[in-house]
C-alpha cells in the first residue's frame, strides 16, 4: 500500500513539526533543509517552493507553535487575559525557542530580505494576533478604548517577553506580572 501524497495544510503541518523536532535535536546552527525534508518525508524542492531557506522555515515553525487568540481564555478582564496569554507564551518558551531566536537575529542582521520577512510576519501578528483579540474583548467590556491603543502598544507585551527570553534566558511569573501591571495596563489607560 502506498502512502497518499500530502498537500496543503497536512504537508505544511508535517514540515513545521519536522522543523520543530530538528530544532530540539540539532539546534538552529545544526538545522538543515535536507534534514527537515527527510524528517517530513518530502523533498528539499518542496520546501524551497514554499520557503527560501532555513530561517524562513524556522519562522514558519515558530508562528505555527505560537499561541493564537483561541488559546487564550476569556477571563473576564484585560489584566487576566493578558496574564493568561503571557503565561501561555512563557510555558512554550524553551531552550529551542531561545536558540531559534538568536539564530534568526544573527541571520536577519546579515540578510535584509529575511529581516523584511520577519517584520512582515510580526506585522501580521500585530494585526490579527492574540493581543488584538484580547484588546477587542476588553473594549467590548468597556475596559479600554482601542482608538487610544497604538500599533506599538499592541506589540509591547510580546516584544518585552522576547526581550526577557533573549536577555535572561527565561520568563519568570514576576516578570509577566510586571509587564502587565507596571507597563501595559498603565499605557492603555487601565
């Protein structure tokens, strides 16, 4: 019996899972497109049709494993929702995440096209990611006026989380509470 050829979402899921597994096993520096193709049981040509190289594959895997708005419960308050999101992010942070972030930072410094791709993906998250959903829920509850929330402010909590991870190698619950209570909530007027 032959295996049915995977396409679309099934193939993409197999590929990003293979990238995630390769990152855990080999780290960013050791990750190769060939190893990902082999693990995903596909060809390098298939990977290169969708992604220009290793960094783009890693970005896709990180985006695939990032929390979505559906992953964050509605706790009934902006503070509770933000804490839940940041705790979800922290729970998913690992040595693999840190290694991948450092690898991507190094490559974006050398590759303007990759840097543009990273900015594009971050902008997409800013437009439709979990922080936006949380802020929209908070506005419906009357907690915040979205007209006063800038795009930079929507990025602030995830940006601070990345900084914690890169600089300190971990994200403590105390840091999460400080990011929400001392930085984000005062800036959105709560």
